[in-house]
C-alpha cells in the first residue's frame, strides 16, 4: 500500500484507505440532500418576495454542489476498491478525483469576504 501522491507530495495514506471516509461523507451528503430537497420543493414560498426567491436560488445551487460532491464520493469509493495492495495501477486516477472533490468542497465554503457587501 504505497502512499498516494497529491499536490506532488507523497502522503502516508494510501488510495485504498479512502473507502470508509467516502462512504461516511456520501451517507451524510445524501441525508442532507434529501432534507434540503424536501425543504425547497415541499414548502410553498412567496414568489413576490425577493428574499424567498434568493433563498430558493441559493438552495438549488447548494443542491447542485451536494450532487457533485456525491458523484465524486461514489467515484472515490469505486476507485478505492479497485486493484490490490501491491497492484495500484487501477487507482492511478484517484488524485484527479480528489482534486475534483476538493474543488467542490471549496465552493461549499466561500471566502469570508463574499458576505461583506455594502
């Protein structure tokens, strides 16, 4: 189980060790996706208020980000279970999936200055 290379650095975690964290994140994000979908599409919002429209638009954007995170986590689970301890070639593309997952994670936590509008 050689370490995974991400950002041109070899980490002490192997790519086959990412199954359980990805499963946990997938279950957590699926639960949050279902709850947010029920809140957004199950409740009636007033279309005449801009606050309600902004809330629904923000919620739909967050649903898209959650969906992209869930797709990346399924890919991490699938790639982590391929190959064996010494045969790591099937998991060579894991670093690129981690880059996509990191990018989706950055969009869920915007910089602090974006909230400070005058």
